[in-house]
C-alpha cells in the first residue's frame, strides 16, 4: 500500500507552486502555470467560467441526484444493489467528474460552497468503497457481474480513472491530506494489485485510467502508478480485449500504440489514450513513444479533424472516419472528444515546446472556442453532446425534465442518458486557467489569448507577472495587450503565440518601431529586462476569412467556411429571409464579406424554394423527380442577392429551432460539372 | 381456422394463369406475367439466374446448415432449445427465404432438385411447428422469452412473414396442396388469432408480414389475412411499439402511414412496409392509402436515393438520412433495401400503369442493375451486404470460412452474422422473370429490357407471344429487338419502356419510317394486328453519360457520375496507373468520355501522391498540416493527363482489394472557392 503519512511531493495550491493545474509533468520543455498563478479575468471565457460556477455545477449535481447516479453509492452502502441501481455502466464517472470540476472551482476561487460540495459527495462515495479498495456500483455484488469480467464494455477502470483525476485536482488545490485523495489512492493501489505484474494482463475498453495514474504518480511521488499506466499503454493493441462489432480499433486494441500511424476508433477513447501515452512517455523518458504520438497527432489533424477542431465523424461508433471522411452532415464531433483533443495537444505542447508549441496551441484554441464552447448553452444548463457542422432539420425541442438521447436536435438538452459531456465541460471550464500560460527557465509563454492575470516566477525567482487584456475590435478579439506588472532583475523572454489564422498580425513592444512590426504565425518573442508598466501588444487581424478544405475532403468541395478571429462562423436559418432553409443559400463569389455593427455579413443568393414541389401531387413523372440529371442540365436559377449575417458557431441554436451550416456552397459550384464534355 | 379443403382461387403455374409471379394483385392497371409466361433467355440476367441456380442456392443451404440456423428447427423438435440455438433472432427467416428462392427456381425451371430441397427443408421446418400453429425457434420455450414479448426487436412476425412468402411462391408454382403452404396457413391463422380484433394491438418491429399476408390472401382467397395486414398497416405509426434508441421512426411507428411525407428510418423496414401498404390499398380499394405511398415514393426517389438506386445512407441504424443526405462515403445502400425498393416500385407500377409506369420501372431497372446485381460476386458465392459508392480503404480479405460483420471491405464475403442479403438476392434473382412484362386488356407491356421469351394471352384470348433479344453495341445493351411469335386476330398494343436515361432512342416498327422514329423517355406504343415475324426494335443510346446531382446533395458537389445504358460506372484503383488511390483522380472537363474496345475511357489528371507526406517526420509545423487553408490558396498542381477505364459498378471489387469511387470530382472544382473574394 502507498502510505500518505510520508508527505508527497505535491503542495497545496496556495503555495504558488503551479500545483493547481490539470497536467503537471515532472519534466518537459514548458512548465504549466496553475490556477493560483493564472486567473482568467475577462472576455468570453471569464463569462463561461462564471456561468459554469453559477449554473452548471449545481445543474449537474441536480441531475446526478435526480437520475439516481449519486444515489447508486448510497444504494451500495445500504445493500440495495443491483436492484436499485440507475444509469449506465459508467454513471459513477459522472459523479467523479463533478468532484473534479468542484475541486478545480474551489482551487480557482477558494469558494467554500465548492469545497463543501466536494466533501459531502466524497463522503457518499467513500462510504461505498470496499475494504480492499475496490470502488464501483456496477460490478461484484451478488446479482451483479463479477469485478473485471467485462473489460470491453464495463468501464470499471475508466470510472476509477475519473475518480483518480478528481483526487488529483483535489491534491493540487488543497493537498493530499484529503478524504477524496485517500479514497483514490486506495482504489489505485487495489487496481495495481489486480492489473500489475503477474495480475490480469489486460486493459479497459475505454482509456482514461492511463493519464489518471500518471497524474496520481506525479502528485504522490509513487512510481507504481506510473508503472501501471505504462503497462496499460504497452499492453493495448495486442488484442488483449475480445473483438467487438466495431472491430478492435474501436478501443485501440488493433495495433500497438507505438506502431499506429493515426488516431482511429472511438474518438474519446483514442484521444484519452494518446494523452496518457504522452504522460507515460514524458515520465519514463521514452522519446520513441512520444514521437509515435506526435506522428499520430499530425496525421489526425491533417486528415481527420473538422474545421471546428471537432474529432470523430461517425455516429455509429462515435469514431474517426477514414482519412478525409469529414462530412458536415451528422458530424459527430463529440464534445468529449474535443476535450480529449485539448488534453492531448496541451500535453504535446508541454513536452515539446519550441516552434511546434504554437501549432499545438492553435488546435487547443480552435477546439476550445468552437467545440468545447459550443456545447453548453449560454445559461450553462443545456448541452450539445455532438457538434454537427450541418443541421438539415430543426429537430424537436428537448424536454425540460427528461434525459434524452445523445443526438441531434438543433436545440441543446439539459441532460442525456449517456451524459459524459456536461460534466466534462464543467471540469474543463473550471480548470481553463491551467491552459493559458507556461514558463521555462528563460521566460513566460502566453498560449491562449484571453483576459488573464498571470503571477509567476522563473526558477531563479525572476517575477514574470503580467496582466493580459483583450480588446474587441469590430466585435471580435483584436488587440492582446500584455502589461508587465513587476520589475525584473534580469532580461527574460515574453513569448506570445501568433495564431495560425493571424496572417498580418503586428506586434508592438517597448522601444520597438512605431506601429509595431509584422509577426508571422508561430511564436513572437520579446526579450528584455522588463519593467513594470512595459507593454507588449499583439494586434490581430479582425477581417472575416474564407477557408477551403483539402481537396480530398469530398464532402465540402465547392464550399467555403468563414472564420473570424479564433471562431468559425455559421449560417442559421433564423438569419435568412423568411427563415429559409440554409441549404438554399449560395455564397456570391464576387462580394467579399464585410463587418457591420460588429457582425459579419456575406452576400449570396437563394435557390428556389421547392419544398414539397418535387413531391407535389405524387406524380412520379414530375420534372425533377429523379435528382441526377445530365451534367449539362442547367441548375435552377438563383434568386436576387441577399445579405445575411453569419454568427459564431459556438452560439448557434440559442435562438430556437433552426437549420444551420458551417460550409457555404459557392454560387457556381453546383454547375461545375455542367462544363464537362462541352 | 382456414380450411384448405375448399379449393382456393390460386391454380398451379402449369396452367399458364400468370400465377407464378411474386406479386399478383386481384386488381390494378396492369396484370403481371408469371414465370410460366416469361422466361429470361439471354444477357446478364440470364447468366445471373444460371449462377443463382448453379451456385448460390447450394451455397446458401450450406451456410444455413453450417451456421446451425437450419439445425435450430431440429433442436426445437428434439427439445434442445434454447441451449443449442444458433444465430440471431431472425435466423429462421433465412431458411424461409431459401425456401422461397428454391420454390421460384423450381417454378422457373421445373428442376426436380429444387423441388426436392423444398420438400426436405419443409419437413424439418414443419416438424417444429407447435400444435397451435406457432412457429419460431427463438421464443416461447422454457428458458426463452415468452412469445410476442419483444415485438420491437424479436422479429417473430417478420420471420413468419417470410415463411408465408415462401408458401406463396410454392402455391403459385405447384399449387396449394403442399406441405409448406399448409404450415404457413396454420401459422397465419395463429397469428391472426393473436393479433386480430380483440387481440394484441401491436405490430412487428420489422415490417414484412404485411405484404406476406396480403399475398397469402390472394393465393387462398381468405380475406382474414388481408384484414390482418390492414390492421398492421393502420396500427403502425401510433406509437404502439416502445421507443428505442434510434427513435420510433426506425420502425416507422412515428407517424401513421397515411400521414408520412417520405420514407424514413430503417430502409428495409420502410420499403417492406410501403410495399405491404400498396398491397393493402389495392385489395381494399383504398385510394387515399395508395396515394400516400405514391407521394412518399416520389419524395424518397427525389431526395433520398443514391444514383445507383440504393436507399439508406446511414450505418448506425441502416436508415435513410434526411433529405439530400447522400454521402458516397460509407453509403449503406443495403442490398435488401434495394430489393425492398424493387418490391415497392413494382407494386406501384402494377397499381397505376399509365405514364408513371415507366418511371417506376426505371427505378426497378436501375436498382436491379446497380444494387441487386452488385451484391453477389460473379461466381454467386460471395456478397456485399452494403453497397457503398466510395471505398476509401481497400480493407481486408474476408475469410473463406467464417461469417463476417456486415461492412465494409472492398471484397465480398461468403456469409454474414446477419445474413439477410444472400437469401434475399437468391429469391429475387430466381423470380426475376416476374418483373419483366405485364398485360392489360389492350396489350403487352415490356418493362425490363432483357433477353426473354414471353408467351401470354390477353383476356379475350389474343396471343401476345414475343421473343425479346437484346444486342450489345460497343459492349453495352443497345438494341432491343421484339419479335412477335403469333398472328393476332385483332389489333393490340405493344408497349415498350423507353428508359429515363435513353434520350435519343429510336423505335423501328412494321410499316414505320425507315430508320425508325425518335421516341422520348416514357412508354412507346405500337398498336396493330401483329403478325408472326413482325419486329419492333428499340435502339438505345450507348454513349457514356455524365450526370450531376441535385445541388442540395452536398456530398458530391463538383463531381459527376458516369453512366452507360442502365449501368452506373465506377473508377477502381486497379485501373489507375500504379494502382493509385482513386481519390487522386480529377476528371478533365475538356475531354469527353469515349468508348474503346467496348470499355468507357475518360481522361483526367492525378493529384500529387502525398501519402504520408503531411505526416512525415511528425513535424506539426509542416506545410499542409492544417487542412483548411485560405480560400485563395492554390491547390496542388495536377499531373499529366491520363486515360483511365471506368467499369460497371455492379462488378467492382472482383479484381482484388481496391479503392473505388462512383462520383468523380471535376478538375477545377477543388478550386471553385479560390475565386471567392478576389
């Protein structure tokens, strides 16, 4: 057993040791700053953190009680299982993710309410822990399947992984002298007994315990957990799990992680596993393993990622499609896969630093702003589980008081039968400060551009305190103003990411040229002996941008997406004349998008409204009944020009049922084939 | 109980009463001709019938024995159920579909082997029938779920529907004095007792028993079966089944069939239900009900049908997507849904006749030639379950001796865990003669153009015997020569369908203009007092045709498909230089396709081969890593012109693992967005 009487290496967050951060490698190019060092102070993400604190956390706890998933622990204590068990096999994990979210919230704000909720829920969870450390409400009791008897689908280790992550959050914010930490350590010791050398040589069907165990090793100093995570990572891919309908790639048991060329299978499983693999590689100094994940990430980003940053195209198995299979229709792009992608890219950034850091942070930014931010409603009480890029039918209004299936209305739902996303959003938003900035020996790196106050020091004590203010220009973040708060005894480097989308950005610096200097996407560095009051200003382009896709993404040929700042925009039917279906819109290539009153306006024309036209009367001989005419056939003429507003994708569906699309066909593209053979 | 001592209205096929046909309405615009009246004599479908007889039927029986699905009936008799039961809940139905296929085969050829197999298998099935008429190996015994306790997923009525269809085939080919007919009648009587007025007011989760019961009513003259089918049709849509993960639209229990605007949900269920609804509407004279299906069909064809005729876009629930969601990628287009679509369109044709008949027959032809024909390998021993229009990865070689999952290699598999398609193909191919021609009071209508001998008479005895010969021109069916075999005592009308794809067709007729007259797509009629030796010749265009899709089918914008005759063509990597991936091909719009040595050749250029290029080295900063560049960014230059062969889609995947696509992007379409904003 791991003893906690010997103080572990972690210290409470109040010590300013950057402990309060979701990922804290013991080594690596960049050192993340914690919630005690970075405070999000303004802008969209500050508002989202506020909504998360005020609304989402209580909303989640309400539903966990209401659905009985919290009550499962009480039922275990009272011997009422399996009879009274509610929810799916992984419902325990939602309780643990709430614990993690509350722990970060307490660490972020010191809020006594959050701390009290952690303690109250922990008490109910702890009461259900078995004498040998096992914890779980789904297996092992009379009338239940035996423990570990359903590794493919049972999610037992997955749930324990989230328990451990919650404990890590607690350890990094209040220290390890904590009931939740003790519960998790006992559970981790037990699972190491079961799955360690000489034990069950298998893995969990859903990766998650891998990164969790490495993090627990980091906060406790106990290498046994790291070794167990390493075993799990190395075992997978050797067909240690039974085959399933979707194939072993579903849970990445098809190919060893060192040999896989790309992420595949279930997108949440794939990104969690890759994140845990980076953790193992970093802590064991295994560069080959780290390079394997880097290659997989690069190919996945280049070939299997939506323009929003969303990952996972398929509904059937919530999985990545083959390369370039990225249909906007029914894009799955699960919120949790977006979070997994953020976890992965951030770890690669910390491990690698250097020129690549900006590319990793670009994806973190894109995914946070367009997937993670899109999930919760602005009031924090409704969620998207999937994040399609094309909503063809408005769908029905989800009920207020019933958990729904995971797809696919244009309106967010308060809860789901499988409700991983709300709790995952909650823990991510609460800990967002941990993804903003890092330090190395030479200075401070700002990765996400949001209003923040950073108070940190380099290893030699040099203070690198800055205040970051982001000003809107024409309704979008346009000026990132970094003000140094403390005199430094020596020169240090302030690195500011210039986003990949920010061609034409300008950097102003003390004693620099008037009007600043152009900076290319990547990392802009200002090195000097900063004085309090020094300002570095990054001016970002604010014009809307049209982007196209790799020609191999068949599903969006002839269409463009419009972006502005870090946000992908979309068209909703509520912004079209008469609420016309978005599929009737064609972008006019002769008119550049413009900004009016802070909103992006594009010009286009509408296809004729033939709703029910081709089915009218049921005459099967009616013109247009067969939708594949000769290539030379002229398409229906477009209507008069209309100007329409595009809005950030993250906020779509907030104005009632609507059709929506991100990719806008260009007028003329429908007729591209008409010229053929002429 | 229905008594069979009173002779029913059906007569054995030898009587030349058009009894040997899969669908035989008691009323309607057109009277189908049976297998005794139409013999398929030449061309592709004659070869396919031959392969079906020589290879597929025995192959299917072999696998039914091997997998134990036939043995389930023996196990039932011997009291070894549920312990020894093998296969899924619907495995009985595969045995019944084999019985139907063998019955049609016997009816088509008089082959004693087929008759003997029917009798042998029937004996094993009959032995398992319960005293009250119930038949099924999955429910009702100690240790099994009670009968009818799982209507949503149990397939009990679905299986009985296929039993009844087999019996109908038997009744129409050897008469009703037959063991299989007696078994089916007892089962049908029992299910009418259970589900009739005052009984269980529900339906089966998978429609099939509806058309079966109407057909049984037709062959027995017993209206109780018709009434039961009517009840099933009318009940569905009123939420009589429990909701399921995919929603009630999955089994069409979301909206009453009279009110639904379009086919939706599981595509096989939807087409079978619609077919049964037409049967009910025709036999009960319910024009409103018939019109409802006509409207649904028209909208489904216009908005939810692939260019191959395939129906059902989604893997997850084997379901139709929303309107215009027709991605070639992972197009499901289940073989059985194609068969369901043929069943439906044929019934609408029989009911309606007139100008619409050609449109219905167009879809029958397209679906037979490009979906049903694509499923079996040319040797008849391997099958596609799904019929994708875009294969991005060659996939693995299916094992010779193991049933596989239902998707999605580029190679056909010998059997599936869910193996509905092979038996469905077998019964359809064996009975294909029944879909070729019809009569009305005034003459003969030829709907499918394949080599055939028709020997039939009009109600007044006028003989309308013809021999149809189809000659290839440049490797594709180009001349349909109809030779009259008998002098007629009066004028009659010979109607020949001019396919929708056949713009420019020419009809030659006795005493007509030299070189013939142009005929528009639809129906060409020649009316005269035909003499033996008279010829009517339809000359069809044989040039390859480029077609585009409705602009709302986003997934194929900027691409064209190539058709020739009734066949959709495709590009396979084995026909590209070096076996290049088909996704690299761009069709050159300046070069018209041509025909060389009977093969279609198109000119195009290849995108550069950057396989692994953008992932090489794992450098996330490498150019092209993010696949969404600015719209003005130039795409990679195309290579030198290459001429490549396109081949019929139905035969793809016969030459080893390959990538394949039906829709070919046009060179330049990738850059359609580049002009925007310039």
